């Protein structure tokens, strides 16, 4: 994973995201899965983030994205959920049986080029130089 560069920033911000359909229903299959992947890619392109990995399981989604510092992660997740729920429920009426497509909860974890342990040791070593 390479560091990203802009005129005044150098960064590497990667997130592992997971969320589930309401009641963990196994509805993310077939055409719904295919369309969901398209929608997620469209949102990522619009927000100018890179999808490093995407796996849609029948009852949850894993996404590994590379973001930039101006993106708040909860806004990104909200954008993925809002757009996909709106479009999928219009295109696939069977999803209207659920009170909402997605749960309110999600999982997010950061990841980078080095481990937290390596960073901690690097910072601790700064005073000893």
C-alpha cells in the first residue's frame, strides 16, 4: 500500500468496514448482490476513495477502502448505506418486507502499512535519539 500525496498532505488511511442487513437476513444474493456491488463502486468513485477489497456475503458486507483525510468515516458509511438502501428497495420490491434494509450499526477498523506496535515503538524511541 502506497502513501497518497496531495499538494500539502501525505497520508495512508485504510478502513475495514462491515455492516449487515436488518435482522441479519440473507438477502444479499444473486442480482441484489451484483447491483449492490455496482452501487458501492459508484459511491466510492463519487467520494474519490479506492476500494481495495469488497466481499458481499448473503448476510453482511466487508469493504476495505483507502480514503483521504477529508472524509469522515461515518459519513462514508452513511453514503454507502443510504444510496444502496434507496436504490435496492426501489429495484427489488422483495426488500420492502424488511422495515429498513440496513441495521444502524457497523464495524470499522483502521489499517495501514505498519502495525500499532511498530508506531508505538517509533514514537517512544524519538525521545531517546
